[in-house]
């Protein structure tokens, strides 16, 4: 089993942290390949609950190497804080490695993220304000600073001076905001450089060494298919390729090394931030899902928008990511619903679609077509084998498999690592 990819199949917060933590025990390396501190992955082991933003969830296993790949962006303040929190909880970070090619989130990126949102007015994206869009923009503009630049003070200062010429012009003349000096940023970032230096590596070489030594790699996706810059609900997306394809460019490991791609999907659906969401529930059922499912953002604390399971979205994810497996999480939350709706198609501008339409304007007006299934009305959080689930819950999972064409290998019935039904992973 050389390499597998775990990817969000909906709009994020599907429980990727939990499923990564669950299956990471079978892998030697867990590698994040895209995104930055916009991610918030929750891992619950017994009485310990951790929210990971930058560090791969594999850090929980002491024999697992946790790699932040080249496709990620790195906010030194968040990484250092996370190391401190983890070590405070008794989780060693000696196995953390950070790619020298990953781009650095700078203080001005976070300022610009906020300022751009204000400028968008009622068309705001609802970003996490972690500087993600501006950092990836600078990468594409080829004026970004990379993690490796922290290793040489002169290089860091020279590159920063060049970048600030552009950034300060933007801050001063477009946003009418205070500018930055090289010294000001060096005063903050150079002390971080010292602390981060032991973790910085050539991660692509390291991953290939692992593969050469017959070790296995799990790529831990952040964000999700519908937030992907190319395949998501543009412009209400993040700024990276969070889909499975991103795992190869974001790590330097070729596609022929990947033999399994697991999509993580909630048994219902949530979304944070703006953008289309055909099955959104703005009534008391939506509120019930939010309360019972504790649907509040790990990174920003925002209330998540809640709705019914959208089968065309997951089928689309199955295609885009080449899913071989599905993990369905939070099935226990649906125990609160006497009947359960499942969206099987959309009506858009007078036409029926069984897949996500290509054009933004069509998806924006998509009206869900529902099938209704009976609920099971009992607590399932202690169930550990599929056949012990109530028949209605088994039928619900079977319908998800049928509609997506992908086998459900894992069913999660609670936040803890142990609250899981492993069918065939
Ligand atoms: P991620 O970003 O995809 O890792 O997901 P988040 O951590 O942002 O959000 C998922 C939330 O659901 C977290 O609070 C998890 O602890 C919790 N969770 C994960 N799986 C389950 C499950 O099967 N049942 C319940 N009740 N909670 C779960
Ligand atoms: P995990 O990995 C849910 C959303 C934001 C916003 C849009 C753009 O925990 O699933 P950004 O800050 O990336 O520029 O915001 O993307 N978003 C997420 N939503 N889970 C996430 O990560 C997200 N990361 C970004 O809410 O709508
Ligand atoms: Mg999350």
C-alpha cells in the first residue's frame, strides 16, 4: 500500500481529522498537501480533544512522520503555537517535518485578506481571514516567500524587500492602510526562523525515500472538493487544489504511487461562509442539526450552515477525486430526525440534473429533489459493527453507496477514535 489520499467530499468539516487519526495507525507518513491554517481538524482520543490547523493529524502516533508538504502555506505563529499545545498535551512533535518549498503566510497577507473581504461587500466569501487567498496569490505572482527563505537571513531580507515594494504599494494606494518595513517583519519572523529551522526539510526527497523503503504515505486533505479552486463553487472557494490531484503537485509524489482515495462525507451536510448550498435548511431542522451535531467552526467559531445530504455533490466528488472508498461520519447525529431527506437530483432553470451542473448560475438556482427515508429514532453511538445498526440506518448507508457508486468502508458514530464502524478499510 504505497500511498492513499483522504479528501473532503463536501464543503469541509466532514471529520477528516477523525478519520485521518483513525487510519493513520496503518501508515508510516501522514502528509498535508494543500491549505494552511484555514483548516481545523478535530481529533478526539479519550479525554483529549485537539484542534489541528497546520500540523497533520498523524502527529498523534509516535512512529508516524507528520509532513507539511510543499503545496501548503505555513503561518509560523500558528505552527509554533500548535507545537506548544501538542507538547503540553504530551504529544511529541519530534516527527514534524515542514517542506522548504511551502509558502509563508506573512502578516500583510492576513491584513489583506480582511481588507479584500470588506471591499467585496455583500459579495464577501466569508474567508477564515487566515491570509490564505493573498498568500496563494503571491505564490502565483511569483513574489512569495518560502519556508526555506527563513534559513538564510540575507536571502529572507532581500526577498522581503522586493516583495514589500509591491505589497506596500497595494496597501498604501489601494487599501489606504499602513505599510510594512523590512525591519518590522524581520523582528517578528527571524526569531520564528530559529525555532522552525529543526523541522524544515526537502520534503519531496523525504517522501521518496520513505517510498523507496517500502513505507506507506497517507495524504491528509484539508478543505474539500466543493471548496477546490478549480472544481468547487467558484468564487466561493478556497485558493488551493484540495482535491486528490492536489496531493501529487502538493507533495511531489506521482499519481502512480496512489492506490486508494478515501472521501470523507457527513451523513448530512454543512458549509461555512458564503456560496450556493441547495439542500440548506434554514428552519428548525437546520437548527437541530447544528445543535445536535455541534456545528460550530473549529477555526473561526462561526455557526455552520446545515442541510440534508446531497448525493449529486458526493457523486461529483467521487468522479473528481477518483474515490475508491467513502467514510460517512456523524451518522449518530441523524438519530434526532424522525425522517431523513436525501437529495438525489436538482431542478435548475427548468431542467433536471443528477450531477452538479458545470455553470455557476445553474448551481446557484438549483432546487433539491428529495427522497425521504425513515429515521431510526435510537442512539447508535455505541454500535461498533455494521450489522448491529438499525435496519433504517443500514438502508441509508446502502442508498448512499448506490447513489455515489462508491463503497462505504467506514461509518463514524461519534467523535472519539473508537466510535467507528470499520467495514473494510
Ligand atoms: P474536519 O475539518 O474535516 O477535520 O472536521 P472538523 O473537525 O472541523 O469537524 C468535525 C466535527 O465533528 C468535530 O468536532 C469532530 O470531533 C466531530 N465528529 C467527527 N466524526 C463524528 C461522528 O461520527 N459523530 C459525531 N457526533 N461527531 C463527529
Ligand atoms: P477544513 O480542513 C470548512 C471556507 C471558508 C470560506 C472559503 C474561503 O477544516 O475542512 P479561506 O480562508 O480558505 O480563503 O476561505 O473556504 N473554508 C473552510 N470551510 N472547512 C475548512 O477547512 C475550510 N477552509 C476554508 O469558510 O467559505
Ligand atoms: Mg474543519
